[in-house]
C-alpha cells in the first residue's frame, strides 16, 4: 500500500509504499519536479545539494523548449522574438518557463500497488518573447519498480506556438566511472560555442557509452525510444511514448551523478527546427516517459 503526504510548510508531496522500497519527493514550488526517488529499493534520484536548483534544473519539465536558444532570439511565422536570457554565462535562453512555476495538486490517489499524483499549471500571462497561453499537466505514477511521467500540454491561445519538451532528471550511481549508457542511434549533434547545435555527425548504430571519467554535455538523435543506464548496483530502462526522441547526457560538478534527459528537440531547435513542432489553438500534445528498474543480484 502507498501513502501520499502533502507538507504544506514546504509545499512538497512525499510518496512512499509500506516497505519503503518506493519513495518520492515532489517540489510543487519548483515546477512540480521530482527531486528524490527510490524505486525497487534503490535510490536513483537524490537531493543535489549543494548544487542549486536554479543552476541544475534537477528533474524539471522543460517546456516550451528543452535546452538552449542562442541569444534567446528566434523567428516563428515570420515574426522575430526575444526571450529572456536566463543563462548569464552563455547568454542563452535555457530550459523554458515552467521549471520555477508553482504547480497545483489536481489528483492524489492510491490503489493497491500504485500511487498517482496529477499536478497542473495554467499560464495566462503572455510575454514578449513567447506571447501565448497554455495549460500543462504532469502525472506521476509510482509502482514498485516503475515510474511513469505523463505530460499533457494544451494550447489555450488563439494562435499556434512552437515547442519542444523534455525532462531533466539526475541519476546517481555508486560508481559512475563503471556505469554505461546504451541506446540505438546513428547521429550525434555537433555542439559549438555556448553549447549551440551547429551540425550533425554520423556515429555507429548501436552505442554503448562507457562513462568512465568523461565530462558529458552531449546529445544524440535516437532511432528508438529505448535507453539503458547500467550501474554496478542497478539498471534503468527508459522509454518514451512518442516516435521522435533525442537523448541529452550531462555530468554535473558532482561525484557519481549524471543527467539523462529525454527530449523532443535539441539546442536552438527554435531556429534549426530539429525536433520543432507547432501546437495549434485548443489542441493537446501528450507524452509519457517511463523508467523501470532491474536490481542486479549480488552474491
């Protein structure tokens, strides 16, 4: 059985099952982000302190753009727009607008071996850089060895708008240098100054990336939605409900931690159009990311 507790003082939701093999902590004031997660008895997402959330974007939903937009400038339907450059060092717009919004709880539900939480944010204010309104809903479904993250976006404006979407979780390994990422792709993004996409290069079809001591901030165009993260203690299987998927991997300045980010677009997608989509008025876009854990038997 599961229980869900709403800590009103910190405005967080805490989820756990009866044997504590599943634990989750969601910060409503930080874009409804999942900041801590234990599934299958393994701690896979942990507090990144002393890294600040405003720098890490830990587990945030990235919308209406994942990654960067160069100089915060883009054109859509023959109009030019200027976004706030919220990344001072690179002078780019980074990771969209909902990561710091306050989400409201719509549903808290427990049933047998499942806990379900649905959160929502309604954007009614238009900005000069993104003059559109939208409604975004995030549903977390916890089970003994599985987490599903379902996101629905509705265009509540009278005009179509451009978008990509992503999720920015950081995972922990007891030894990242002995961990690997495995996925199917034949194209990798070439990143230039300020981590802006400047091209695409061919890579081998099946990639088994030994993380070792690599400093990663890389993106691949996937042929499949399946990604496998292997650590000495556990394996995580990632999947996505949509056809076109990209994988961003980033190693922060923190030991044995890696961001594994499923996205539907790449850096500067509002300009290079890689993965870019347009959502029409009153239409919805839906995506589900799922992770499943396999514990490694130790003898």
